[in-house]
C-alpha cells in the first residue's frame, strides 16, 4: 500500500513533511536492523522530488548501487513492510523488481546506472515512446570513479537519447572549488530562458563564417570553464547545477526543465550525507562508519554490537602490517573499501605503499601486475563479490603474465543481510578455470597468518579466501603452508570429512554431533590438490563429505571428482554441502543457512 498517495498531487509543504517522515522511518528502522544510512538519508529529498514529477511504474528509476533507495521504497508501496528491511524473508536492502513493480532493476554493485539508463533509452526510442517515458539514473559521486560510467556517458552523449542523470554529490568533490559564482551561473543555466538562448545561439553559429564561429565557441567555452559542468558538456550531455539537493521546490523545477529538453541531461545535486540525523551529518562524523551500520542507539549513535571473536579481516590487517614491517617490497591495494578489507591500518602506517584506488576493481588488479613485474609483492584485497568485476584483468593482466600478485578475498561465503548481490560464493569456481592460478584457504586465525606468510613469498599468482566475521574453527595449529599440501586435523575411520577454508570449522562442528568417527582433512589447497594424500585416504575411506562455503558448480567437490576420475577411482561416494546452483537470499546468516539446510544439526542429520 502506498502510504502517501500520488506525490505529483502534493504541494511543496506536503512534500517536505513527507521527506521528514521518511527520514525518521529510515532512521528508526536502520537503528534496529542495520543497513545503509548516511547516503540514503542524504538522497531522500531527491527521491521525493523524482516521484513528484515522474511515475516510477512508467519511467525507469535506476538507482546506482541502490543502497540509497530506501526513500523510494517508502514512498511507493512498502511503508508497512519496511520494518522487515534486510531481514530474512523481508525487504531487500537494494532495489528488487520481484519485490515491487516500482523497482526497475536489481543492483548492488556500483557504477552500472548510466549504462542501464542508456540501454533503457535505446529501448524506449525503438518502441517510439520518447514522449511518454524517460529513464532517470541516480548516481553518487563516489560511483563516478569507475570507468564504466564514462563509457556509458560517452555513448549517451554521442547518440543524444533523452535521459536524466542525477549526480548526487554528497562530498562536494566536484563543485567545492567553484563556490558562489558557480551556483549563480548554474541556476541561470537551468532556466528555460538560458536553454532557449543556447539553442538559438547554436543555430545562429551554423550560419556564420568559420572565423566568427570560432570566436563565439571560444566565448562559450570560457563561460563553461567557470562552472563544474565542462566535463559533461564535452561528453555531449546538457549540464545543470549544482542544485541544492535538499530544496525540493528547486529539484522539482529542475527535473521539469530536464524532462522538456528531450536530450541527455546531467543534474548536479549537492547533498549532505546523513541529512536529518545530526550525529551522522556532523563535521566530526565518520563518513565511512555511517555509510553502512549495524544496530545502534539513536540518541548516542553508539553501536549495539555484542562482543565476538576476532574477525578474520582483523587478523589480515594486523598480519599485513607485520609483513610490511619486515619486507619493504610488500605493497597493497583496495577498491574503495579500506576499512572493510582491513587495509586502512597499512595505509595509515605506509601511505606510500598501500593505496585505495576508489571503485575501480579492474584498475586495482591490473596496476598490481606492473608492481609485481617490478619486483614488489602486491596484496590485492577485494571482497569476493567485487573481485568478479576484475575477472578479465585476472586472466589477461596477471595470470597470462604469471605475475606474483596475491589476491586476498574477503567476505567469502554467505555475508548475510546484503543478500544476492553480495554473497561471496563464486570465487573458487571462477578462479579454478584460470591457468597459473594457485588457490588456497586458511581455516582459523593461526592458519590465516601462515597463509599470508606463504602468499608473501609465493612467486606466481595466488588467491586465498576468508569469511566475514570470525572463523568457525578455533584450532591453534600453526603448521606452515606448503605448496599443494593438506593437513589431517584428526584421524578417524571409514568416512572422510574434507573441509576447505571455513568449511573445516563446520566439519569439526558436525563431527561432534554424530556417532561415527570421521577423519577430518583440512584441504588447504583446492588448486593444486594434495593428490598423494587424497589417494592414500581413498584406500580406507569410501564416503567423503565436502564442507566449503562456495558454489557447488566448479567448486571443491567438483575439483575432487575431477581428480578421482583422472585417477580412475570409482568406489568413492561424494556428498557435498556446497551451495546449489541458485542465488542466495538476504537475511541473518544463521537463518539463511537454515533455509539451505546447512546448519551443523541439519548436516549431522543428513549424514546419519
């Protein structure tokens, strides 16, 4: 049910009240459930204005990343269900067409919106619906760091399909050097008079001699130089802005002008992150902290996190600094996630050796190839879900050259409330197919340290994965990693539990719940496999159970079955507890695993 009705029928005072109520609803819900906060609070007025001018069921509303779309959900048909945000069987934290026909596209990764808007504009043109429909893309300034954005703008500006791009500049990264003069000029540029004047001027220039045209163009370019829009104008986009992103009346007027232009337009909007929540928008607020939060107390802003074991990311962060301390060839990169990946500690201590290259995974991967060629040891630290974006670079720029880049794959396995777009389940499958790639995984805090020591000294491409949060296994073993070698955790008989990465801890949990006495193997390496050990174990163990937080297709069991086939071993029965061939929903990790029948108690029952 749409709580507010049609926003196009509301006056400005009503719309401002709706924006205030929406912000409060977001704040109340995110403080309980966790989620994205500062960006979605900052975008609320923009979204209210979009709905006051356009119909989202007819015009594609395309939200980049879509973590800022909470207000969109609340002003369409999800107010009553919003308390289930990011909960199992509840609303997604991102746009999702299956959830509502007001959502045009599913998105969770950044910098895709302008490409989608270009495609939608092409389809609208082919269907002859330009007078009835226009795509709108809402993109943050952080997402503008990715090359895909400029590829899309380049085509859109060249082909001139009608589309509206709203650039939500919440860091003042583009306009801050320009100041008051730019705002005055840009507001003038948004007026119907200026747009009509510009059109007539262009028509006049076409009839003038070349010398006069040249001089007139120089005057126009000089005028653009004192506005922040010259880049977009050069790409062929009409530029309007900067606009106050919290002035709903101004936003509506600007959107109406852009709608009538019938050309690709970029509206540069300045907003304040965390708008409406003083603790998040204050001068001393940590922008990265308030971007995505767990449950917190609204009055104090303090996190309500309970104490928990040390996360694998924290072990990575500490060990990376220790390795950098003893070896000045150790360097590293992350793509806009220095805190999330744990690289912020190394960046603070060695800013000349560790870099955040913004949302540019492809560039991050390729640039580390050159550093490896020059004799350095790069750690390329990227979430499993985001490493997918650098796949061509993995193959073409790293593995083809057989360069010693170590890929530290954070957030491997189920990541919880972020859901389908963020689950880290495919890295084993897509990495196994690449020649020259060595793939391994730690299973505990101590083995994490040993895995990183191994990676530092390994001369060719390698990748190791680790989970969000803490390892399940608390094993204190610190046996050094040896290339292609596994480790027997405990000796048993008849059945074999093969654990990979965090799957070792799951195997240990299940072993305690069954009456049988399995041998537990920490596989360590999935490429190459420890063939000699597996051949030896195949003599006494005829039923193997595979535990790994990864996709079944192309995963750990697949690698083992390929090995058994090559060795012509036919009397081994394989049961794998990897993920089936479908995307995994969002929600509390335990509830998601329960739905997949992967909790230790469920696995024990299946085995017995």
